[in-house]
């Protein structure tokens, strides 16, 4: 993937922190206002900060992101595409930036 495409994808990911709410299971942030309120309350770190913390730990390029709350804890869920075309789902603690789990899709 060339540098221009990567740059565009990163811009899209950073701009697209709008999420759909769902019932049952994890609660997803409904929109960017939910995410902003959580940042302002100190419950989570901004997405840009988290990306800086985990960029060296990801096996490829971020192609999607969700912010969800499970059992009272906020988690960023990244979809990452590696150079071989494999897709990974990586869960990162939204406050500490620690990678919690990685699963190949």
C-alpha cells in the first residue's frame, strides 16, 4: 500500500469516530459527542494519542475503529490489515493504551 493511500486511510480513521449504538453486549459510543465527553471526563484518551502509543504494536494499517464500553471499561477496537491481506481485530484499553487482545478475522 503506497504512502498516499496510508495517509488518506489514517485521516479517515481519525475523522470517523462516529459509532452506532447497539443493544446487548458491549455499548458502542453513539457519536463523536460521546467520545468527546469521555475524553473530557478523563475516562479515555483521545484516539490520536492511543494511535501514537500502539502504532508500533499493530501488525499493519488501521482500516477501522470503534469505541465501545464493556463491563464499565472503554475499549478502542481497531481493524488492522497487514501486508499479506490478513485482517485483525485488536482491542486496546482506551485509558491506558495497553493492547488487551488480538484476533485474526
